[in-house]
C-alpha cells in the first residue's frame, strides 16, 4: 500500500470514532489531527525528489575503499583527505597509448566546463605502472592535459598499489611491455560513497553535470 493510502486508512480508522460521540469531543479532535497527518504525509510522498541519475553504471552508494598513498610530489594523502568534495578516481599510467589519453583529455574538458566549480571537485589518479610513472613523467603527463593543478596522481609505494587495484576490482597485468588494465573511473560523493562507474568514453558534458549535482549534495 502506498504512503498516501496508508495515511487515509489511518484517518478512516480514527475518524470512524464511536457511535454517538458528542460533537467537539476527543474523537472529532483526533479526526482533525489524522486529516492533517494524512495530508502532510501525502504531500511529502508526491513531492519527494526524484532519484539522482548519474552517467555510467549506478553503484549502490557503499563506502569507497580507503587508501593512503604517496603522490608524484612525494606528498602522502588518503582518500579520506578529500572528504567534502566529489572525487573522480581514475587508474592510469603515463605511457598508456590509448585509454589513459582519452581519460585525461576528457577530464580536461570536464574541468573547463565546470569553470569555478572545478575547485570544488577533486580529480585523483592511481598509477598502474609504478616503475614507469616517475615524478618527471607524471608532471609532463599532467602538464600536457592542463591537469597539474587539479589532479592528485598517486605513484606509490609500489608494494601498496596492488591492494588498491584489487579493492576497486581493477585488472592490471604488469607482465606485458605496455601495462594492460581495466578501464575504470569511479565517481565518489562528498561522503565518500561510490555512486557511479564510468569508462574512458564518458561524455564530458554529462560528467560535468553529474559533478555539479554531487557538489550540490550535503556533505
């Protein structure tokens, strides 16, 4: 039974009262209260906000796996340090011949579309090639896509990265000359919950709109 129907059912039970109850007595008073409650619940039911639709594959809002790593500048940070901002979490490496370039270019376009709101969003990358992603190559990569001021690019410690890959269900094959890895981009909200899974073919306009939605949500 819907919420309005349940409310009306409650009202009917109370409003029915006792036969012969004197006018203005407690039954009439309770009936007025019941009507008010029914109307209030009904209004809330019909005016409830529609579920937020984000691009990509919807996730169930479970807390994103936490990690603490060191970025290419030598700064140690954790995912929890970005709490209060929506996070775009990508996995990439600087010598990637295809999908990482698409991801970086798309994120640059997204930043441009966000304008001033870009400062309220955090872009994060976790390396899938710790031996090849040295500080110099990461700086050049980020500079090429104008992401140096927007993205935190984690490169190690190397022994800590596989646990992060596994936590995010990422397939990484470091045995091949050019690392093969799953194309995955996670949208994480201000409260650190996984909200959507995207890939390198995402639409920057859709991502920018989704991030504005997440920025507007309570922390």
